[in-house]
C-alpha cells in the first residue's frame, strides 16, 4: 500500500498487491475517507461497489507478476463520490448473463444496480480504469 492524500476532500490514491486481503484494506481506507468527507450515508453502497471492483481486478486482471492495483476515491465536483480501480490488464470486464445458481459472476450486476453511473476507460500507462459514481441522494 502507498499513502495517498487524505486531508480535506483531496482524492485518496492508494496502491495494493493483488492478494485477496487487499479488498478489506481498500474498504477500510474508503470508509475513513467517507467519514472525513462527511459522506457516511454512501458507505454501504460505496464499500460494496469497491469490493466488487477490487476483487475483479485481483482475480481477473491478467498481468505480469508484481503489478499492483490502484484505487482512487474522490469527491465529485458537483457532489457525490467517484471510485476508480486501475489495473494493468487491457482486458475489459463484461457483465455475465444472470445465472441464479452461480456462486460468482454478479459483481458488475451489483455495481450497475448501486452506482448512478459506471464505466471503463483508458489510463496513463498500460491497462484500464473502471470507475463508478454515487450521488449523495438516498441510496437503496
């Protein structure tokens, strides 16, 4: 993990190994940022979205050994929250067809249900960024 800026409403940028334990650590840091920014009302949805995106990056991003996952949490200019997860894999995520018997494969369905908007984009360097945005309105 690498420290990011966490005072005020500056973005929090952190780097993680691809080990499964990074998911819980990333959630903890997001929880701290939300409390600092007075956005705890978004916590449940934001933590679930982050969990799904970081888990997908750790499990599915096909990258060389030693590549890290980067997370960015930021207050959006008009209010609300933006979560980004960067990885070095060029492979784009795709939603799977819903299978009620499957034990996995629901991550992007959950992100789509909870986020106001989400998408995949280019990043500086190899790979992609997957982002999700939440507004401060009441969440389900």
